[in-house]
C-alpha cells in the first residue's frame, strides 16, 4: 500500500474542495479500489501465470498462451484505470491550489488599490481556505467529471474486449512455438471471476456517481441563475416604482 500513499494524500486534499457526491466518489475510490486492490489483488492474481497449466512441455508455449489470454494483467489494468480516472481530479486540485495561493497573496495586498481605485477582493476562497465552486472553477470541476465519465466508460469497454467479465478456466492457444492447438488451464477461476465482477461493480458505481454529480451541479447552477434573475427583476421593479413615486411627489398641481 506504500506506493498508493502519495496518490491518496493528493486525493484527500480534493475532498475539501468537492461537492457531497464528489466526496462519496472519493470514498469509493479509496476504500473499494485503492485499498481492496492493494490488499487483496496480489493474493488473488499473483499466481495467474505461474500456476497456469498447459498440455504441452514445449518451451515458450506457456508464455505465448498467457500473453494471448492476458495482453495486460488485470492488476496492471486496474492500476492504470485508477491513475487515469484520478488524473482529471488531480488537475482540478492543481487549479484550486493555484487559486488559493493567488487569492492569499491578494489578501496580503488588501490595502493596495488598483488603477481604477477598486480594492481587489478574493472571488473563490475565504480566509480559512474554503473554496466556492463557481465561475471558472465550476467549469473546470465539471470538465474533470466529464473526463472521468469518459475514462470510466473507456476502461469498462476495454476490459470487456480484452478479457470479458468472466474468467474462463480454459485457454485455447494456437500461437507459435506451440506444436499444435494447446489447452491451458487457469488456477482459481471462480475466485478471479468474483474479483473481476467486484471491480466492475465499483466502476459502475463510480460512473453513476459522476453522472449524478454532473446533474447535481447543472441543477444547482440553474437554480442560482434563476435566483439571481429573480432578485435582479425585483430590484429593477422596486427601483422603477421608487422613481415613479419620486416623479409624482415632485410634480406640481395644474393651475386653472
């Protein structure tokens, strides 16, 4: 688990700058992907090549049959999936940290006026470092979720075309240097199938959470815009009524 420490610490920082659904997604990533993969995958998949038995002793045949069945091992595939799916979130974290650093400098210069005579006020963060997801930051956040969705779908489809979702105990191989059609047999295929299905379910849950977060952010943004429009219309209406009353109060009665 040591090799996951750096990635986990980075993703942990994202939690304070995410929505509620985003925090649930991070929990799913930590517990059901990183921890399970680090703790149990090696025990389940560590013998996939060494314990594969083929009905020939031809040197090199077992290796090419394994390569045919597994172009990339399941463990490495899932590690790549975690890294790629986490990358958009890490890019978003970099943007957040840049904004916090920039606005902290802005706070140190609150007594400095711009050329227009207006004090520069931080837009996204407060004094405690809490970030409001809005404006460009909201666009970056939604973009990162969109790419996470694309990557999740790509890896699910890729896993299906590479191995399928069920571990076949028998592998038929006709590659050279095998002298004939060779049959190889995997160890513990049922246990491996259960692990494959578990990781697939976690991927689907992660995908559903990402889609739900996109809808959540879209609805929240729409509600905010409607609220701003409603407040602006009330302000304009109040101002117009005030101007009308002012005109009436200052008008003089007509003399006959």
